[in-house]
């Protein structure tokens, strides 16, 4: 099977090379047949990478340990759905996933534009196939997903237990879908620049792809945050870790892009800005892939050790230099058709919002790369989350404010009179929220959180007013009842109202973030069975210990699970019973005793939390395993060196039973992390609302199919006229 | 003023403002960061009161609990020089003997360094690790 996968990749590389040649030659010589052929090369790339992807995925599902990647990332004891996900936990598998997704989206866009943008598409095809060539080239020459082992091991090393979480299964495909979808507007921007077609047509053709990229990248980031909150034993959802920042940066420039293209579509302005944004986003997506996969940010010295360093840096440098050169070369064509009429206009607010988003991206970029930059000058320095927050929180506040102002202000020029009219209601929302919050204990002491709540109320006021006015107008026009009027309003203006829902969701998310950061109470305590700790007025009693082996309730495949039963109460009233635990997995360190090996892999927390609309109570336990170590050593010693297979299994089982009984009956004290934080649930609710809004904006309008059909007929007529 | 000139002036003003802001960020972030040190560098000299990002590996068998404090020693990535750390706060799941960690510390009483609350991090398991293969991924070379 491996040979089929390897062959598919080699064919894919050849197809890419041919396709690049054919599209460029076709574009230069005006040979449609070559351009057509290049289009088919994109489909062929999709086909061949699908074959390669399927071969590797099947090997993972079948636990075929003759594949070296399968042996090092999966095992027979890994639950089946995690076997499937183990494929992209590997370096090789993740790169294959990247190029496979790229080929699918490329095929889709190349198919959808087959009758349009005749000058731009050949160049865009060449760029997309260039991506394809780079990644298949990596898979053919640098990292080898289809390396086989002469002697297949009986079992593999298993998927890293930390990654055994539902959110982590789909997080990489989401993230990579976002990255690869952004490659499409990137490629079309390059095509538009080379072909001198810098009107808004390339934007219209790829807008949906940019929006889908933005949506899926956002989903990927959120799933990562959710994973961090419910799987990692520290109880946070965002740590400003380099890996997180890597995915946030292109999302921010992408957000700026989907706002600013509206100005180009409506007013023919900001052309340089738009192409620069989308080119930067495309580059940041590749940078994001690279950062996560190279470990370079730990130290510049990791660069030499990483197999991917040189090719990726070459690609990123090439993309950056090429993009800048192209924009400078075509600067004459990128002049605005209009100029900014007034700073009191929607264009100006959009521009400001763009500047804030780009500033956010720059701040995050700089702080993420600070260790690397300072290391070059000798003394490596790094900054933690507080420094990130110091710069990003004020910018986020401005962003929220602008998202409230933008929809209210007129295009071109707003008059003071219509400003008063449109702003009265939303400002009232904000003022009421401010006054009400002054009476909520502790809130006035946290000015930044208070500001976020007030601005949030202002934005919600804006959106409510917009929806209300639209519904009233529609009701007056058609006589529809109000709920129906809202629905048809949204149906008919998907982009606009979808956008409002996204704003609503993001504001709710920000309010959740502000509340849960500013008013969180976290305690790390060491408790014996029967002892009680107090966190923010909640009494947490360690009722008893739990221990199970080979029957792990969360389905992660842990061999041994040690946990606790916690009774949470407030003012003597029962709130929840929580069951945090910690799973122990086999280790691959052969130098240890056999029993130690069975349970000495990386343990992972199984978090227990009581979630609610006002407050989450979050708990994790970390048993003091060092107190059990003497017993583990004794079990190891009790297993004779030349024991038979059956005897060994009996011995190990007896050991596990003994350990389980010991932990249940007389557990050593355990460390608990207990967190009480308000409004966390609203982060996820806000995210879901945003995703819903994004889907509304993405969904084709009811009459789009008809319009598409007319456009196709028009194109055919034009074609025929051209021939005649 | 003719429009082209006006545009140019506006562009120069905007770029200057952006440069100043970026400069401010660069300058303040340099002083906000704490210097990264290895255990042997800390042993060679450290100023009481200033904080450092201590990077290295957890010494095998050095992890102890003392009340809610976690005591452990961090050694050089490739070496044996090590310093004791007393830490409170969240402990990442992958934390254990031999694991590479980064913790913000300051010089406390005696030889022990005091870890800043919640500052302990271990290398992210999803990252590619070329040298030690201790994470989820391993290299093919």
C-alpha cells in the first residue's frame, strides 16, 4: 500500500510542475487549451492527493504498523476515532492534510470560475499549483509519510494522550482548512496584479472563500481554546502561546480584509490596502503552519534541528519579496477611484477598524517573535501573558467600540443630525449598562472589564436598533408580522445581517473573556480525604478517592485512572458533585521496570466542571504519585525476570489491582486546582452565534442560483460574440 | 495645496505616527521581558529582586510537595548544573522528571529560587520536537 501512496505523491508533484508550466504558458501566449489543461491539472492534484491521504488514513485505521508514522503515532489500544485523528498529529500526516485540503478548495474555486476572470485565473492556478508543488515536494523529498519498517512492531506508541479530546480531533482540519482557503484569495490577488485586472471582480469571485477561510480558521482557534479549557490541567482557554498566536495573526488580517473589501466593492477605494492585506494573510498562514511545525520559537537553535526550516523560510521569504515587488510594480493601477469624503463616514470607520486589527496583529507578531529577535542580539528575553494583555486589551476595546459605530454611520459623509438620530438609542444602552454595573460589587474596581461591558451594551444596542428598524420598514412595506419580517430581512440581506450576528457573537465572547479574566478565583490546594478548601465562597470537600483500571470513563484509552469525588457547596447548599481524575498511560521507555512502563507515560488531567450561565466551577486533580512509587517499585521487583507471557500478564494485572485497591482505601494527599470564574459559558455561546452569523453571510442568497444562471448565459453569449 | 501633495503629506504623517507607535512597542516590550537564563547562568550570578525566565529540564527524582508548594530542581538542557525552585500555581499535565520547562523565577531566601505563580510551562505537545522525541511527534531523519 505504501508504494501507492508514494507514487501518488510523486505523480502529484509532476502534475503540479506541468500545471504551472501550462497555465503560465497559456496565459502568456493566449492559448486557452493550455489554460484548460492546467485547470485539469488542479483536479488531478486533488485526485492524487486524495489517494495518498486515503492510503495513509486507512493505514492508521487498520493499525498497519509497517508504516513508520503509524507505529510512532498510533497503537492498537488507541480508540478508533482517535486513530483517525492520529494521522494529523504527525508531522508527515499534517503536511499531507494541508496539501489535500488545498487541492480540494483549489479545485472548487477553479471549477466555479471556469467561465469568469479569464485573465486572472491562469495566474491564480499557477500560484495554487505552486503551493501544491511546494508541499508535495516536501512530502516527496523532505519528510516521508510512506516510510515503511522492515519489521513491523507488534504495537505502536499511541496518540499522545493530551490530544485525545473531541475538540482536538477536528481542530487541525479546521485550522488547515482556514489556512488553505486563504490561499485562494491570495492566489487570485497575485493573478489580478499580474493580469492588471485590479477591479473588484477578483474579490467578488473569492469573497466567499475568504469568508469561509475566516470562519473555519476561527472555528479552529475556538476548538483549540475549548480543548485547552477542558483538557489541560490549568483551567485557561488562552495563554498567548506562540502556537496560538500563529493562528490568530492571519485571522486578524483576514478579519480586516473581509471588512475593507466592502469599501473596494462599493467605492473602488483602498486597492493597495486590500491586496496588501490578503497577501499578508496568505503569508501569515504559511508562517503559522511553519511556526507550529518547527519549534523555532523555543530557540533559534531549533531551526537547524528542524527538517522543515530551510524550505519554509525560503518559501516565506519568496512569498514576501514577490508580494511586495508585485504591489510596487503595479502601484500605478491601484489608485483609488474615489477619495475619502469625510472622517465621519463608514469608510473612515472601516479604515480605522482595519488599522486597529493590523496593529493587533503587529503587536502579537512582535511579542511572539521577541525571544527570537532578542536572541539574535545575545540576551534572550521573553514576555508572558500580562504583557500581551497590556497591549491587546486597549486595542480590543477600541475594536468593539468601532464595531458599534460602523453600522450606524452613513457611507461617504454623515451629518450631525443623522448621527444624533442613530446614536441616541445605542448610547442609551451603554449608559444604562454603565449605571447598572456601578452597583454590582467589585465591577467598578476593574475599569477595563467595566469598559468592555459598557461598550458591549452599546454594540448590542446598535445591532438591536438595526434589526428593529429593518423589521419595522419591512412590516410597513409587506405587512408581514414582526418575527417573520425579521426572518425575511435576514434572508434577503444575508451579508449585512450575518455580519451583525457575527458582531453580536464576538461582543458576547469578549464580555465572557473580560468577566472570566477579571473576576476569576483560582486556588491550588493540597487536600487529604475529608478536608475542605474554600474558593470564592464555595466549599469544596474531598469526599473520597477513586481508582479504576482498564475502564476509563472518558474513553481516552488510559490504563489507570486515579481521581477524586469532590462535593461543592455554597452556604451549606449543595452545588455539584464533581469527579476530576488523572489518566495514566503506558510509557515507551524500555529502561524502566515492566510495571512502571505500563503506567509511567505522560499522565493527563481529566477536568471536571460544573458549567452554568453565571459561573463555571472548574476542578482538576493531580494525585501525589511519588507516594505510590515505592509500591510500584515493589510490584516491579516481584515480577521474576524470566517469567512466561501468561505469568507476566497475571503479575501486571495483580499489580494494577493492588495499586487500585491501595489508592481507593488509603490515598496520599492530592493537589487540586479549583477555579471559580464567571460567564465562561458565554464565550462558547458567543462563538456559536458568530459561527451562525458567518454561515448566514456565507449562504447563497435565494436568487443567487438564478443570477448565476443568467451570468453563465451572458458569458456564453459574450463568448459566441467574441468568436463571431 | 494640490491633491497629490496633500496625499503625500497625509501618507508621511500616517507612516510617522505608525513608526512612533511601533517604536514605543519595541522599546517598552524590551524592558517588559525578563531575560531567559539557564541554570548554570543563574548559578554564575543573579540579582535579588529581578526575575528571570529559567529554562531547562526537571532533574529526575527532584519533584517534592511541601504544602501547596511544588519543589523541584531545574538543570541545564545538556548538563548537570541545577538550581532548586519553589513554585505554586498551576502545573501543566506534561510536567514531570526530565521534561523541558520554562518558569519565571526570582532569587528568594537562600539558594532556592521562587517561581512566579502560574508561570510554569512545559513545551507544547503538538509542537515538532527534533531532538528528544519526548512529545507526540518524532522526526523522520
